[in-house]
């Protein structure tokens, strides 16, 4: 299986505060790569470095064979890196479809005609097609999470970054999210998924990485990682705020 993403000894942070410390890992094309770790370990910073919101001070980020370490965020988006955010913030006065259309036109750079096609396909994948005319502000939390993913899909990513999309959901809703992620994997997307809901990481990922203090602590088969003594000590005992 080919590699779609490589972090190689990446250091990054905010101002003089370094959060990522020689972080290295690889994501294969077509896999769901889970990321766990205590609050404060650098998971969000890793996403911010990957999409170009912050620039590493050391190391390389190779995406789909291209060195994107210094590349601007909008250029990375056009290359096929799409991201969701933990707290969905749709354009509440616009319809579900219009939210996705904005992503397809302004994120992916499509014409309105092509953008409509891309947006509708994203809504079908996320089971929001029947609600495409509903105002985003009227959606339930689960559907707002679906829309957050659909908007990311509207940018036509090859690599989709999911940031705690199961947070705040009921047990039944979490299973709906897991089903949706499986659908996206089957559709050919490569996925990095940060999550604290352990069931999702054990049952829905192909590879699992536990981060600690900005580094790769343990990586491997999900159950083996979760049963690691190191993970038990570091992850279950973490109490700091996330960066």
C-alpha cells in the first residue's frame, strides 16, 4: 500500500512554545489512521501543521509525494487535504446544500456547475441529501457533524482529517459516525481521525498512534496500542489542556 503522508522529525508550535517534538509517522493510502493521546499532547497542533496554519521549524511533511512543509494552507487544500473541526460552525442561515457548495466553489475552486455536482455527492456520502434544503442552523448535533464532514468533502480531499467528530454524541449516534467513516473509506478516502471515544479508535481504524508530549509514543494495531502499558500510563492519566 502506497504512502499518502509522511511526517518526518517535525518540530512545530506557537511562537517560542514548541508543541511537536520530532514527530514522525506515516499514513497509507486508503487507511483510517487513528490518533489518541492525553489533552495537551499536540494532536491539534499536528493537524494545524498538516493543513498549513502553522509552519514547522524543523522536519518535513510529505503529502502524496510532494514536500508541503512550507506550502500555504489554501494551496494544500487544492492539493487534496480537507479538515473538519471539533465544533461545527456552518453558515447557519444557509441551506445544507449551500454550505457544501461554498466549499466546492471556494475551497476546491470549481465552477458553480461542477461545484453543485461535488456538493450533492458529498451530501449523499454523509446521508444529508434528503436534508439539502434545510437551514444548517436547524440541524441536530449529529447532522451538524455530518455537515462538517460534507463541507470538508466538498473541497475534494484525498486525505480527510476528522477532529473528534464523535464528541458529544450518544452511543447510537457514535455508531452512525463509525458507519459513515466506513463508507468514506470504502469510497477511497484516506483518513486521519483524532478521537477520545475509544470504541471508534478500536473498531474503526486500521492503525492507531498514541501521542505524548508532541511525539509518537506508540503506533500499531489498534487493540495492541490500547493494551500497551505505556498508553495506559500516559493516555488514561493525561489531564492537561490540548494545544
